[in-house]
RNA sequence: GGUCCCGUAGCUCAGUUGGAUAGAGCAACAGACUUCUAAUCUGUAGGUCCCAGGUUCGAAUCCUGGCGGGAUCACCA
C-alpha cells in the first residue's frame, strides 16, 4: 500500500504547488477504479473543486499530470467527470507480486499486544445442538480466527448451562420412563438421548395439564413439573443420588456435543460450567450495595437504576437472596478476566439478548470493571426456514447432526455424478465429501452478515453451484491440478505483457491483508466470505482465459505458475479463517 | 406503548469513511467441453434500493417523519 501513500502525498503537493492551496491527506477520497473505466485507482476530485476554483475536468487533468510526473508507478491517467483514474505500470504490479510472494505470512497482521476473548456456543445440556447453534459456532469460531489473523492472541471459551430446571426435567423423565437406558445400551448419541427425555417430559407435562384443565383445575401445577422442581432443590442441597444422576446424564451430553463439535471443527480453550459459576457475582452485588451503585427494595431484592442510560431498573438479586442470570454474568466476566487477563471480550449471542447485554455492560462500567471498555456483544439474527421460524413444539427444529449428515450425503451424490475421484481409496473419498459438504454448509451460513436474520433453505444449502463453498473449493482444486501437472517448478524472475485477467487476479490478491483487517475490526466473517468468492471467481476467469500450462514462453509460464500457486495458498489461508478445509481434488 | 435491529431483482444475498450507468448467485432463456477437472465460463432478461421530506456538487448509504417485518421490555435463561 506504499503506492497509495505516495499518491496521496502527490495529491497534497500537487494542489499546493499548482493552486497554492493546502489540503489534508485524509480529505482525499480514493476508490478502486470501476471495471468499466480504465485505471487501477480513482481519486475523487469533487471535494477540491470549490477550493481551487477550477472545473472538475480541469482540476483532474492538471492533478493527473502532476501525479504521473511525480509517482513513477503511475503510468497514465484519464478524467471522467470528477473522477481521476490512475493506471499503474506493469512493473509496479510485478514488484507488488514479488513482495507478496516473499512474505510467507502474507495477509496476517503484525502481532498486537491486546489479547481477546471470544465466547460462543453456550449450549443447554438438555438437548442436542441445532441449526441456530451452528450459526453461533461458526460465527464465534471464525471471528476468533479473524482476530488471530489480524494479530491478536485469542481465547475461545464457552459457557455451558449445565444446571437448572431444564436439565431436571430431562432427569425426571429419564427416572420415570428410561428403564435405565444409556447411550451404550441403546446406541443413541448421548445428547440426543437426553433430548429424547426432555421431549418425553414436555409431552407428559402437556398431558397432565390437559387433564387438569378438563377437571377445571387449570390453576394447579402439573405433578411432573413439581417433581422437576423438587429435583432442582435436591440438586442445590447436594443430594448425592441426584448429583450422580445429573453428572451421568450431563456426561452423556458432553460426549455427544464433543462429537458434533469435532465434526464441525470447533474447539475451546476453556469451558465455564454454570454449576460452578452460578454463585459468582454475589460479592460484587454486596460491594456495589455498599457503594450505592445498587439499591435494596423492602422485600430484600436488589436492583440497579439504569434509566439515565436509557435502560430500565434491573434486578441483580432476588428477594430470597439467590442470583439471576445477570448476577452470574457479572461474576463470570470478572472470573474470566482473572483467568486470561483479556480486556476485550466478545460475546457471540443471539439478538434476542441485545437488551440484556446492554444492561450487563452498563453495570460493569458502573462497577468500574477494568475491562468494561472492551466488552462487545456480537449479536446475530435468527435462522429461519422458508416456512418460517423453527419451533421445537412443531418439530421444525433442524438438528445439527442430521444437517451435517445431509450436506455430506449431497456432496457424495454430486461427486459420484462427476466421477473425478472415482479411483481414489474409499478413505480419501470420504474425507473429500466431508470437506465439500461441511464446507458448503459453513459457507452458506457465514456469507450472511451476522446481524441479519437469514433464511435457511435446505435445498439451497446442499446445492454446490454458484456462490457456495464448493465453488471456492473447486477453484482451489484447479490450482492444485495445475501444480500436479508441472514436473519441475519454473523460477519466476520477471514478466512483461500482463494480461487483463492476470492483472485482475493480482489486484484481487493485493486486497487480502486489508480484508482481514477490515473484517476483524467489524467482527464480520461475511466480509471474508464475500471476498473469497470474488477471489475464486476472478481466478476462474483467469483459468479459463489464460492457459497456464500453454504459456508462450518460459517467463510467462513461470509467472502464471507462481500466480496460480499463490492464489491457491491465499484461498486456503482465507478459507481456514472461515473454518473451511480445502480438498486437493474433488 | 417504549427501546433496538432489519427492509436492495421473482428468491437468497453483496454494495467500504456519502461518489461514476446499484452488483453477484439461484431460478428462466441462449451459447461454450477433441482443451490445465464444465462443481466452470460467456451472453440475454430481470430494479419505485419500502414511502415522503431534508442535508449537498453528489444519497441505497447521513438526518427527520411515516409504513412493513422481527426482537425485547420477567424475582426466565
């Protein structure tokens, strides 16, 4: 990006020496030149028209001539309306390319001191993961990877909601209807097994409720719900039998989660269990009471007044002294700061909790938490189906394991039609289908900006044409195919006669470091996803138009080979940030 | 009702701090495999950028007011 600084400098100097007016570099608006015009970089001259008292065309012409004279890398210019389009010399592009090649960390930012924590996933232990968790997981994972690529040290953590009434419901149903079923005895994946009893619980509760209503006793609580509450109390009293059952069933769930996470390529540096943290935060409330940050109502409940922050009064301790979600979150935030010393913490949580996090961050600020300024809620929208919302009651929730199975199957079907990898050993084929299927699922979810709710169309998600993960993988596979065909690697020294398709690809590759920085700053993996697609598309055009292996001379062959290989490396590097693996063939 | 988010092609989505004639994919139609893998490429068609004002050389983008959709406003998590 040196050249950009040179050009900006030339614009400032040009306006000074041509018109005797002073401007600041950051007033200069520049853009990549649009495809339909000739040039590589465009300077918008409108902002200076009034200042220098010339027409936009006149100003553009004079400034263009000045820049061309001053900056060696600028070969020519043209002016359209108020837009000054500058073209760079071929040798500039070639030397740019050489410096990209020379840096084996190309794209990654310099190491930054600030450590960052990303919290994501945070499942309940009463049912298996579903599509919504997948979006959460992918966002969290790739945001963390983006921050790493930008130069930060990053810690990935999850909070597991392993206690509470929800797990007691599964437990009570298992006690009644389970007949001792275990994952080992029935072969059912642990999280699905526990989820099954949660469903059984709900059915039973509904049935009991219906009877009560029919008997005119609709105010009464269903017996099974009372039983679940009783379990929760026993759990809190540390009843050994209940604690053991709880441990056992949670253990099944964790084994199930681990399998899902593994297939999804997700892991964590540390897990926080709610059963261990749900009492944290009480001391903070006590302390805050002393400092008048909180106030106590007559019934003994503790609140904070956030009205001047355009929020409400918020409860932080119940009248019986037990904590609420907010209390735990206050405590957990401090705990994590103690564990990792991260002043920047990102919470990847759905947008239905926007209000909660606003309040949480505001309270931490008022409690003078040293990390308060670095808190961020990466809020994302719901995943809907073409038929509308996913509803567990109507059984329309898309199960994570089923979905992964389905997309991999679809990849297999497509692959077998094409017969490109038929001869490979079964093990290799399985690995390729896995990469293509899971990769496409990931791409499908990551290409949409986090804050937008999205429509998940199952048919489209398994389609492998167009703007998909498979499209990008295919471009990568092409780069590998070329590499395999090359018996000896030609040495790239110099090249003249840059083809427009080659230049377009170079220019695309040149943007990679910027994309990492921008996407990381915005916590937006979708920006990387879009860029990766554009890069693959640009490569495909190059591949189609410029025959790499049939280059007219050794110099061209060496250049194209290097360009091909480097493109493959960048695709792999960028997709890795999205958590998507590249197959060598497909 | 208060607060927050979203509204761009039939559908799914891009669109940098305001910049040129608003772009991709899918679906539709028409082409390109004797070629480095056609999971690709090329072309045609498709738009009241929700509406109305305002700011300015210039607005999908910023401001105000509407309309439509969603979320949230629990001693739930």
